C-alpha cells in the first residue's frame, strides 16, 4: 500500500506539471523547444536525465552485477559516456545553439540540416526524420520495458500490464505540456535519480559490514573485476573500443541536442556543462557500485535473467517501505525523463519535417500541435509492441538505438558545425551510410569475430568517410552558405 501511495503522488505531480504548461504553448516553437528559454539548471539536468534513462538504474548496474567481464564492460562504458558528455557540451552545445537560430531559427535536427545546407529538394529532411522515427521507436520501447520490469518487481503485476501503465503515464503529460513540461519534469526526475543511485551503495556497504569485506566477497565470484586494462586475458580491446564508441555516440542524440538548442543563450552553456558533468560522473560511478556491491549484499543471488532488477531488489531490502518507494520512484523518473523526450522529438519530426514540409505547408500551429500529440500516442503504441517480450534486455535496446543515432547523425552534426566545405550531398551520404552500417552491423553481431565490435564504431567511421568523400567530389558550397558559417565567429546569441 505504501508503494502505491508514493508512486501515485509522484505520478500525480508529474501530470500536474504537464497540465500547468498545457496553456503555455502558444505555437510550435513553444511546444518543441520551449521558446528557447531553458535556464542552466533545467537545461543541464534535463539533458542528462533524458540521456541516461532507466538504463542508469537497471541496465548498467545489471551489467556490473552479472559477471567480472560485465563489470569491466560497465566501467569502460561509463568512462566513454563521461568523456562523451563533456565533449558534447564543450564542442557541440554552444555552436549548435547559435547555428540553429542563425540558420532560419531551426526547431528540429532535420530542419537544421535543411537550413544549414540549403536543401531545397528536402531530401535531407525526410531521410533524417525517418531515421529519427526508426531508432526512437526502439529507444522509447526500452523505457517502457524498464517501467514494466519496475511494476512487475514492486507490485507483482504481469509484464504487459506494467508496460501499458508506463506508456500511459508518459503519454499523458507529454501530450499535455510539450517541451517545457518535459524539461521541468526532467529537472525533478534528474535530482531524484541522483539521490537514489548515490544512497544505495553506501547502504549496501554498511549492511555488509565494511568496504574491505564487501570487496572480498565480490572477488570470490567476480575475480579480477577491476582489471580494466586490456591484456588479452581478462579484457579485450573490443571492450575498450565499445566504451569509447558509447561516448562518441553523444554527438548524434536528438533528445540531448534539443536541450542545447533550447538553452536561453550560448553564454549559459559553460555553467550548464559543469552541472551536467558533476551529475554524470557521480551517477555513473554509483550505478556501477550498485551492481558490484549487489554481488556481496544479495545472498542468495538474483535468479538467472533477473540481473537488471538489482537496484530494485536492494532498495526494497535495505530500506523501510516509504524510503524504498521513493528510491524506486527514481526508476520511474528515469523512464519518464527519457521516453517523454524521445516521444516529443519524434512527434516534432513527423509534424514539422514530414507533414508541414511535404503534405501541407500551410498547416497552422494549432493543426501541427494536434498532429504532434496524435503522433505521441501512435509512436507509444508501436513502442509497446516492440517491447512486448518480457525477456527484452534494456541494455541491448538502448545500445542498438544509441548506435543508430550516433552513427547516422553524430558525424553530420559535428562536421556541419566545424567544416566549412561540407555540402548537402556529403550530409545526405553521411546520414544514410552511418545509419545503414549501424543497422546491418548490429544484426551481424551474432556471427562473432570483428562483428563483436560495437556497431557504432564502424557506423561513425563509415559516415565520416562518406561525408568527406561526397563533399569533396561535390561543388564547393555557395557564398551565402559559407558567409553564414563564418558569421558564427561573431555570434552573440
């Protein structure tokens, strides 16, 4: 009963935020980017909360809990993500904020690409929008799977019922409030996630007795779990490359890039970056410690296949019901903070980049708002279908979607911001090549050998090669485009 009350209060609070902002969306700019008005706290924590998702509290601790090799992989993944977070905020955030406003006040990534490269054919816009739809269906599904496993573990609900409940909650306040509601709920959810993931490792060590005792117990089943330097025996270079690949994927994540585009001014990027980095480094470290210390604390160990419930199980055993319920709400917070962002980006792509661009250019803001909300519901339904298998792995779903975005969009975003010679044909070739290589390589992973390398690595390399080759073979960009690129040097936006 305590869990029901706490979860009910939390959900009601999130929906209330959505209702509060429902009357503040006067146009599509408000609904999609919140009128570019995010302060540093909302921008930074919203970006990181939507970035990490339920994977932070389930997939990553579960991987660290699973085996010594799993712990090593989790550590390298976390290192890659921390480096990638910093580089994304340092290299991309400020310039993207400036360029998207200079380039026709672009509201979405496809819109930015079209404006940046003067793509009157609109080929780049539709290709980008389609990749966003495909990969966000998988990504959103991972969030709903997290919610399903949470409700299954806490309330003993059947998996499908939990899947539906999670989807309905997210759809409700995403449709109500749009971007501002999503970002403000992400602020609260990011703080809750931070508190929850940090407190569990301390409580586990205290329960076991001491840190030394905890490490000794872990070593009995996870011998060499901290040996993270490649040596050909305990850990391979493939694991290291995969970790770095996770970090490189940041440059192409639409739901994170949207926060950069929406911050009030580029001058606020630097303080927002440091808030984001502190949150990320502490949260990732704590998530791995949850999995490692869970090996020592949970006796008997979790059943086979239940490793992604390690955080939930420890919370319920370590704390009284009220505290445990608050901590478990963090998983729901992580799920909601990512799924709502993904649904919103997908909806904006369909309404702005497909419907308005190709079907009805004269569509009013009111009409586009209505279509965006319908899209949110439709995409959520498809995501539920994708995640209907109770054996779905949260880590694998997130990994596949992350690779797709990083490969298709990362190189295109980065080079479009810094390479003056890049052309429309180069951008089209890069997006298509990166997306397809990532998709195909991921499907071939079961063959082993070189295909065990995380698909984002060959995807990004192939995309960069395609952009460079096709741009250099193409005619140089027109003066209008290069003048706009050069104007960034003096931008004060």
